[in-house]
């Protein structure tokens, strides 16, 4: 059991290290979104300005661009749903392991 805790702690430190290193290693770098990077790359490849071929559904409904706060809210909701799905599945796996261990212990007792 202690070995598992050590692994988790080490992995958490590694994840934090991976998240923090780019902030210090790339001083002055501009961290833009993938949409912007894709548009720039397409413009470089084709040699002309990129024209989007699709208008987002919500922007079509409101007949304009979504405010940044709304985009952030939608991103947070999407993140929350994803975290909920992952947490649910991890909980199921843990419960399954506990039930299998209990059933195995009951079989050994018989």
C-alpha cells in the first residue's frame, strides 16, 4: 500500500513539474490557442489569408461573436463534465476492486 502512495506522490510531482517548466523555460513566449496557431499555419501553407468555412452555432444564433466570458464559461462546463466522467469511472473501478477483494475473501473463508 505504501508503494502505491509513493507512486501517486511521485506522479503528482512529475505532473506539476511538466505543467510549470514551460512557464519558466519559454520566457516571453506567447501562449495562444490552437485555433489561432492552425489559422496561421494554413495561411503560411496556402500563401493567402485563411477564411473560416464554418460559423459556430452559438455565434449564428446571437448574430455576432461570443464574449470571452461566455467562451470561458462553456470551456469550464466542458471541463467539469469531463472531470465528472473520469471521476465516476475511477470510482467504479475502485468499487469493483473492493467488491472483488471482498468476494475473494469470502471464498477463502469458505
